[in-house]
């Protein structure tokens, strides 16, 4: 037992106070930080879960009929980028 430290008697500590050798070791925080570093997704909040449950997903694109498609004039300032050919 000469190489081992003698065991200290259990001291009465206030509720929530850690032993000096346990300070700085937070298993929950370490797991969270490790998950972030590995790129794992965080758990969704209640609001996010509710929104995901009501999400309808990506809707199908709707195109105008060919007879309704007309070219739009360029936005102000785009004239210098767009060169129209006058026929």
C-alpha cells in the first residue's frame, strides 16, 4: 500500500458539491461535445418535432402553360449585363 494514496474518509459535503478529483468531469457535457465534434445531429426541440410532424414536404413544381409564358423585362441595373438583339 505504499504506492497507493491512503483513502480519505468520506466527508460530508453540501448537496451538489463534487469531490475535488471529480470537478471538471461532466459526463453529459462531454458526451454533448463529443457528439458535436463527430457531426451528430442534436435532439430536436418540441417545437421542431411538432413542425416536422405537420410538414407536408416539398411540393411538386407547377409550370405555367406555354401560352402564358412571356419573357420578363430585366430588372433595373441589369441592362448593362443583358444584351438584347433587336431583329
